[in-house]
C-alpha cells in the first residue's frame, strides 16, 4: 500500500506525512459530507470544526479528496474551500469511480469506500465518518447494496461511525458485513446504533468500552495480517437523544411517504434526505453534525491509543504470516 505514496500517486499533506513517519496518530476524514452533505459556507465551517475536534484529541486530521485528478491525503484551507464552494459540482467518488476521475483530471469527493481505500494506501488505520451505507430496504430484490460494505471486507481500516441510518435494512446490513468478514463492535453498548437513535433492535456482534480496547482490535487484526476492515459503531450522545428521536420519527414518516409515492431504486435516498430535512426544520442536519463531531472525538482517542500500542513494539505479523487472510 505504501508503494502508492512512494510512486507519487498520492499527494500527502506534509503535516500528515510527518505524523505517519513519526508514528503519531492520524485520523482520515471523508469529503463527500462537505460537497454533498450541506450547503456552503456551513459545509466548510463544519469541516474545519471536525478537524479541530480531531486535533483536540491529540491526532492529525487527514481529509481525503481527489483534486485535479490526484488523490490528496490531507487538505489545506484552500483545497477544503474549493471542495466546499464547488459543492455538488464535485463528483461523488467511490472505488468504482476513482480511475475515471483521475484519468480525466477531475475533482472528486470521496465516499466511505474511496476514503477507506486511500487511507489504507497512505498507511492510515482509523477513519471517522457520520454513518456507513448498507443494504437498502428491498435490497433482496433490487440488489441495492452500498459499496461501503464490500470495501469494509477488503480494506484494513477501522471506520468509526454512528452505525447505519434506519432508512436502511440494518439486519441485512449486519448479515452482509458478517459474510464479508468485517468485525463490528458497538462502543459502550450491546446494541448496534442506527445513526440518529441508539437503538436499532439489533444486537451488536461485539462490544468495546474504551478507546484502548478498540485500538487493541486494530493491532490484533494487523498482527494476523487480516485484509478486512472494522466498524466501531458509536451511539448518539445521551444529550442529543431527544433531538435524535424527533429526527427518527421524521424518517419513519418519510419512509411511509416514499412507499405511497412509489419512489424506488436510487431515487429513494435523495427523496428521504430532503424530506427528513423539511420535516425537522433542519434539525436532522444539526444532529448529523453533532454525531460526526462525537465520532471524531472517539476516533481521535482510538488513533492515539493505537499509536501508543505501535510505539511499544512491532504489531505486524511475521513475514510468514503476512499473506492477506
């Protein structure tokens, strides 16, 4: 993976490069939430605030995007502003789209799958986002399954998130992750969270209660040479639960309306997000920002503990065990 950086494929910000070389904690951040998640200038302000949360936790933030065809690991203020001002004019890029955007020297905002891929290529093991994609409702018929899930099955990065949104089929999402060999741990709870609500009705496959335990999972996976990633699902903070419950109620109403209107396929999620925002008077966006910041606090703590573990000695497998398991 490091060969990508050595070959000049990746443009790594000096602050990020120095931190990686010195073994200091680094946290990857996606850029789709900036370009497609909210309007300018709120998106820029949020991106800067999330980076500051990571810094306050003792880690170096590395927001990832493709700019003029080059994958960038860590953005400066001008680059962040470029993505924020361009908004939805910037292509939304998953693994599938990367070669095309790079070949055409275009700009790309990275989704969970693309951010994971590039973070791993740079040697970053912890990535913070709002929530992961999953199996969409009716996915057993439409085969509408997020590329996030397959990426988690083949890219060794821990994704710190608030679980999956309840607009998705969470039981099938967890089943798919199991099939992909992805370790899923809930943080401080036995139940898998559903983004705006701490309760999905689904038991989490495993549980960790401290950043140290989460970091130890990364180290153990690395010691085995596992190629798969992990999900650390962090429930919405208790202080935001009431606001989250209101958003959850709006989600259920929006789902009923989508069914009544016969909205299907890739038109469902955009309809739901817009309708939920209308129903909550913008509270869904405010809750989303709070969730991302909370995830950033946890992710920075995990990255710091992982860096401490690595400083204690080699965490990788012996040369004979380095084949991708």
